[in-house]
């Protein structure tokens, strides 16, 4: 992971450590948004991975869908 991607992953790690236990486990997607964000940053780097993570978080609303949504390029069925 690039240094910029590591820097972008810090807020995700902080969320998982501090806020996630209080919010609960009601994620509509699999993998969860935080796992998706970390995988996207790891696989695609800061720019594209950050874009994929932001796009996924923006879909996290009552009308945004649900179900299995892997990071592009990591699905074993591809």
C-alpha cells in the first residue's frame, strides 16, 4: 500500500476502533463499507481506491441497495 493510501486508511481504522462498536452491525452490504474501503485502498491505491470507497459510502442509504458487493478485481468468480 502506498504511503498516501495508508494515510487515507487512518480514518477508516479510527472508525473501526472508535465508532463501529457504538454504531452496531447493521451493514446492508457484504463486505462492510470499512472492509471494502481498506481492500479498495490496498488493491487500487489512493486515487482509484479512495474513489471506490467514497462511491460505496455514498450508496449506504435506505435506497442504495444491499447484498454482496466486492471490490472490483478481487471477486474470485472473475
